[in-house]
C-alpha cells in the first residue's frame, strides 16, 4: 500500500507548527512516524496535510531538575534508552524502554509520539501513568499542563485540543533505594504487550512497604492504576503467598477481548505479572541494601 496524497509542511518552531495546525483542515503531526506511516500506508488515516515536527527547535532533550525528569516530546526512544540521567533517576523507564519494539523502532520513535498515539499497551504510556507524569501542550493561547491521569479521554484519544501539540512530559523521580520492575507478556519480542505491569515500591528498615505504585497496561482503553492494591500493600512485607492473595483481586478488572487474547486471559495475567514485578522490585531493594 502507498499513502494517500497529502500536502507536506516542514515548520522550524513550535509557533509555526501551532500556526499550521490552527490554519489547516484535517492535518496530522509527524513525529517519529513509527505509528503514523503504517496507518497512512494502510489508509487507516486520510489527512489532507502532514506537519513534520522533526526540525522543530527545542523539542529534543532530557533535563533532570528538582526531583523530576523533563523530556522533550521529540526525544528519540533510543536516546532515553542510553541516557545516564534516566538510568540513574528513573530506572523503571530505563527498563521499560528496552522492551519497546526493536532497535530500529526506537531509533526513530519519540516520547511524544508514543504518548499521543496512546496505545494502552505501549510501555511509555504505562510508565507515564505509573509515575503520575504531567504533559505540556502548546497551542494558540500558550502552554498548559495536563496530569497524565486525565490525558486519555477515550481509546487512543488524548486530551489535546484542536490546534495543540505536545511539547514535553515531566516524570517525578522516586528517591534512591526504591524498588522497581517492569514486566510484560507479549506473543513475540517487540510486539505490544498483551498485558504489562509497572511497579514501584518503597520499604522501611523492617521491610514493610511504605509506598507503592502498581500499573497494568493492555487491559483496557488506558493503563489502569491498581489503587486498591496499592493501598493494601502499605504495611505489608513482601511474601509470595500474601502477594498471591492481594493480586488475585485484579482478576476482577475489566479487560478487552480481541484477536490477541480473550478478556479472561488478560485477567489471569493481571494476577500474575504484578506479583512477579513486586517480587523483583523487592529483590532490587534487598540488593541495594547489601551493596
């Protein structure tokens, strides 16, 4: 298949890109192209205009500051994968990014493209949910921040108004010594996960959990924060039998039923993957204490 005919635009500033978005009808933004180009070729999307963001200034960076990591929307996934700042301050993201597609995909794919495409099984989408990220969007009236929890408004539909584009995302960093793990089940390496689990925990000196974040990807139209499980984990010590009991409640989550897996299979994975991730996160805390 070949893409449908469209007009190509090559802005160099955010203001120019916003101007094009607000003045052109039926326009699509091109970031890394790892999702848009196949959709164009298969005629899933039929834009009249494509606005290329690849030469827009100031959208590719990784900046640590004040307990957070700010990452520009056009930052390549490959740059995130090899960033020392990401590995040190946000190891959960560093672990998850290595499971995004293949090397060729990560060479071109961008943070902003993944977040805006908003596939519920995408690794970076789950990481943003797990870390309570904020996204920054720019439009004709200036910039605004959106809590990532409010960013998905429907299946693969972000809370971006017409004429706006995502410019950056800010990820809060957990303190040193926390436990983390990203575990996913996919049919083949490089596929989107059928279900994924992103876990972060902190423990006190006696091994009791004092803070927890548990996120499931691939279950529905957006990643699911397992808030009830997070609350239950507080005060618990990591023990496999008890984790089985706690994670069993996740079987009750709503799950999609599609050609990749029935809902019941996803619900089974939802009880297994968080338990594995919690055990792995706890072991990392123990390893750090022994180091």
